[in-house]
């Protein structure tokens, strides 16, 4: 009887696979040529995030942005986690709960961020001059320190205003042939103009989207 | 040993802080927790996993709720059942200093408890000071909270008193327009009761009511505040256990925004209720269920000083049927339902509801252990006001089926696992919203074969093969150029041999290949190959002195892998990274509870790029790291304990870029303190 039960389960599993229970839908043929997402190096992953921000979810922006962050598929692969600037987190915690920031919330944040202003966006990454990039001994984990600036721009590329400004201490892990962000530690840029309500860190923008 | 645990990651079993994790994997499996979660809970509370389970059983709560339970009961005078005539006078001081490269925090916690006859007094003070550095600027923050409660224990089941919660917060964060300050004082009368009308039924009901006084840079609040919380426990024989807890907070205050000088009377209500139900727990057939309900309505000024109401409703229902198949197997089937409804100031309303069906089973048959798991879920959500034009609805379907077989052949453990999963995302536009997320499907199929040989003597070895196939399918035509299918093959051979009594060698060799095929842009198809070796020599020179030496090499070429006119696929290397590293760890323990560790490491990384059809050096990085630290776990006097690690890190890097002109960059070096020290003192 038990053997029959086991065989039944196996048969059900095979049927489930056979009746397209796990088959993806048929996609449409591509009609336009959006940007190419590239995660072959840590710098390429950051460049892909820039392109995704510029894309504003019009083509493959959300997909490309989401794939830049690590998704844990097993106990051995780490998942993406963002840590807020401690002073901003504590100030936020006075009146709201501070969310645990993972890939799901990051994808929602992308949608909200690119919809904040109707203008075109640019994301510029610049290495932090005070902290050099390092890596682990085996070279499959790198630690990058970058200044970021998300700005609103005209089609000609002239800046209209800022959307986010700050520093990010990033940990990227090589998963297969792709570099994925596993940790984003947000830091303020002390030179940001505190009187400009749009010169917020990405961490603060993330918190604002939870309200 | 159950063959299912023959492949356990033994790095989890290292002794930390004197806590042992005996039978961690079996215990975690029986609790349906991951082993690292159970280990983390044990370390956080300072109890062994067995002690955690005992406490959870006796408190009729889940293992991950034990910490919350103990914290709450610290302030419950009715929980202290010592002899009334014997006074208690306990004081505990705990200080922790954590220092890292750009940030440090110093936490001070004191806890004082006094009880004599019917009188009780309790004070808990928590001070956290932070120092954070970014781009050469320092940010300081201070967060202080003091909770004091005093009163009379009228009977063993009733107490009355008062409590004061004082909170101060300051930071000079330059990202804020001005210094962020907050002063809050809550002064309340407290009434605690507990009832046990008959064996098997017990309850607690606590009421706190008083005034609140909040002054901050964003809002001032003055008015009345109340909290009611309680628990109800009902147990009937061994077949029925029901635990219900709830809390309701409310306030009625005058709120003033200093920025705009606009004031308003606001009413905030936050409530939640949680329950667990177990039926026929010791029987072969049983049921476990949990339910929770949360509701809140809070009026709060936004950063422009305009009052907004944030509403939140959440419901979660979870039920699992359990069947034990003799002493050889078990079967679970469960259904989960969740609902959340939220209205926020910035994003308008959102609602989400979902159901999940789960089934898993395990059966041992003629030395084989069969395991299987099936899950399907459907989640629907709507965000109708992403911006002024509208929003979108999301529909996510997730399906997964996995199975495995484990068998022991004498000294050889073997295991085979397979999994298939599909996640579907579909979207519908609400209003005239132009940019909903892209409809897409994600498929993943994996299998893993592995075998371990544990000779029981000086030699052990193991091999494994992982194969993964993933499909990323965007559906609309504007997004499908990025669709791809990825095939990953990874093989590993590892061995350990004890060369001499105090010298062990371990080697791990890996081979991997990742092929990414772009369904509509085949000229972009890529391949990445990986060859890696890590060799470790572990020498125990004396019982107090150990030395580890690890050499690692990893070579990974990658490039296009495309089909040529002759019908064959050819690999054209575009870049190659070659990494060599040497790492040493010297650990010396002169006395029990104190050890010194020195960890020097050197790494060189060469990156080659294709130029003119051949690979040429592009960049060379060399890094030297040195970390010296001491680990402490010592008693200071009879009542103090000092634990933690403190050390200094030095690192230096240099890089050279090869192009038409070879350009070495200026070497960079840095050194800083890092670690965490904790001192606890009990009176």
C-alpha cells in the first residue's frame, strides 16, 4: 500500500510537469531594443542600475533593477538587505516602524521612485575617495563604496533638480556569472543641502515609500 | 544518526559563548525552523536550544517568542513568586561598545528590581550613543529611555501602581534641516490582574492609563493615553490547547506642528490579537493553527506639517493538519490565508490578500529516507494610487515541487534532491497609469547529487554535482529582448586527511560552467567557466596554539558562446580573472577565556581582457590585510562577566592598470579598530 502511495505521488509529480503546470507563458517577440542588462562585473551591475533608473520602468527597467539585487535561492546564497543610515533610522523609528528592507520592498521602491517626478532621471555613481574598494580573499565578494546622485534632467541632460543623494557601502557577491548586491549600507552625504527637501538619501526615500 | 543529517553544515556547531548546540539539526527540524535560526535565538537569549524548547513548552508559546515573553514578564510583579517575607534587591548593569570602520555605538543598560512584602519597584534604563562617520563628517546621536514602575501587590493575583516612561532622543544628523530632538514622558497608573478560575484555564488582564507629554521637532502631543493588554490560556486534557493574547493602545491628544503652528485634536488607536490552537498534539493525527488580527488608525503630520491619517488592517490565518505514519514518517498539509489593507499618506490605499497551500511528507523505507514538499500560492494586490494618474493590480502565482532521497551505504552517505518551481507575475492597469511592472514568469529546475565517505579514521571525502536551469521570461514585446535561459553546472570534490596527529589537510576543488542563452538575441549568449581550488593546513601545535594556512586559487574566463555557421557553438573568451590568495590564522589561548588571534592575508587579482583577438592584462590588484584581535570571555570578580572581541585592522591595496601606458595608482592604506565588548555586572 505504501509503495502504491509513493508511486502515486511520483506519478502526480510527473503529470504536474507533463500538463504544463510549471511551464512559462509564451512571450511576445521583441519590437524595440531596450538597454542590455549586464551583471558580468560589479561595475556593470551598478551601470545596469543606472540604466534601469533612466528607463523608468518603460521597458525592462524593473526587471533589470530587480536582478541587480541578490535573491536567496538556497541556504547558501545570501539575500539582499538594505541598512538605513542609523541616525535616519532612529529618527524614523520615533514615529513609525522601521521596515526590514529586502528584495520585495526594493522592487516596490523602484516603482515608487521612478514615479516621483515626470522628468527623465539619471543615476551617477562616483567612488568614495575616503574608502577604497576591497574584496574577500577568494575574490567572489567585493565591497564597493560609492557616492550616488539621482537627478532629474532634461532630454538634453541638463539638471533640473535632485531626487536622491548620498553614499552607499555595497557588498556584491558573484552568483553564477552575475554580480548581485547583497548589502546596501546607506550613508548620508554631509554636503547635501538640508534646505532642499529633495536632497534625501536613497534610504530616506525608501522609508518615505512605506507611508 | 538519522541519514538526513549526514550532510549538515557543521560550521553551525561551533561553540559560541559557552553555549553548546547538541542535536541542533534534529531539534530545528522537529520545530520546523532552520538550524541557524534556532542557533541565533539561543545565542540571543543565552540558553541552549533544549532550554529554549523547554521554556517555549512551559510558556505555551513559540520558540521565537520566548525572548518577548521573558522581556514582558520582567516588569510583571505578579510573575515573581518568591517568599513574601524575603526581600529582593537585584541590580544588573550591562554595557556594550561596538566599533567599526565608520561607526561606533556604546549601549548602557541598567536594570533594578526591588520587592519587599507587598511593595515592588522596578527600573530599566537604556542609553545608546552612536557616532557615525561619512565623508569626513561625524554624526552623533543619543537615545535614552528610562522605565520605572512601583506599586503594591494587593493579593497574589492583583497589583496596582504607577509607571513613568521617559524618553529623550537627540541627533545632529546633517541630513536633517535642524537638530532632531524629542522628549517624551508617559505617566500612567497600572493595574495588573491574573485569574485562574479552574485548572486548565488562566488569564491575565493589565490596564495602564495616564497622560503623555511629547515635544519634538516635528510635533508636540499632550493628552491622555491608555493601554489594555491580556492573555487567555485554555487547556483541556492533552488534546486541546488554545492561547490568545491581545493589546489595545489608544490616545486622545492635542497635537501641534511647531513648523506650521497648526494644531489638531487627534485620536490614535492601535490594536492587535494573536492566537494559537493545537488539537490532538501528542496523537498521530493533529491540527495546529494560528490566527492574528491587527488594526490601527494613527493621525500624524507629514513633513510639510499637514495631518494625515494612516490606517492599517491585517489578518492572518494559518492551519496545518499533521499525520504521523508510524515511527517511520509524517505528513503535513496546511492552508494559509493573509489579508492586509492599508491607507497611507504618500501612497494612498493598498490591499493585498493571498492563500497558500503547503504539503510535505517524509517516509523511511528500507534504509531510504524519502522527502517531498509541494507549495502553491496565489496573491492578489491593488495599489490604485501610485501617482495622480492611477495605479495597478498585481497577481502573483507561485508553485514549487521538490523531493529527495537519502541513503547510507556503510560508510558512504548519498543524497539526491530535485526541485521545480514557477512564479508568475501579472498586472492590470488602474486608471490611466502608464508604467505598471512587466508581466513575467520565472522558472527554475534544479537537481543535486552528492556523496560523502567518512572513513572513520584519518580520511574523509565527498563529491557533489549541482545542475540548475532557470528561465526568465518577460511577456510584453517591449521587454522580451532580455529574456534568457541559464544553465548552471557545478561539480565539487573535497577531501580531508590527517597527515600527523596535529596536522590536517583539507582541499576543495570546484569546476563550474554557466551558460546564458538570450532567447531573442542569440548573439549575446555568454558562458562563464570557473576552476577553483582551496587548500587548508590546520596545525594544532600545542593545546593552546593553532595555526591555519589557506591557499585559494580561482580562474574564471568568460565570453560569448554562440552558434557559428557550421552549427557548432564556440566559446570566445572576452575576459578572464585570476585570483590567488594566501590567508593565515594564528590563535593562541594563554588562559581559559582569553585568546589572541592574528589573521594576515594577501590577495592578488589579475583581470585580462580581449584585445585584438587575444587576452591581454588589463588590471592587477594586490591587497594585504592584517587583523590582530583578542577574544574575551572572563569573569570579573564574582559578579561581572566581560565578553567580546577587540582588534585592529590594517589593510593596504595597490592597483595597476595596463593599457597603452601602464599606470600604477597610488597605493592606499588604512587602519582602524573594530570589535565588540560587553560587560555585565550583577549585584
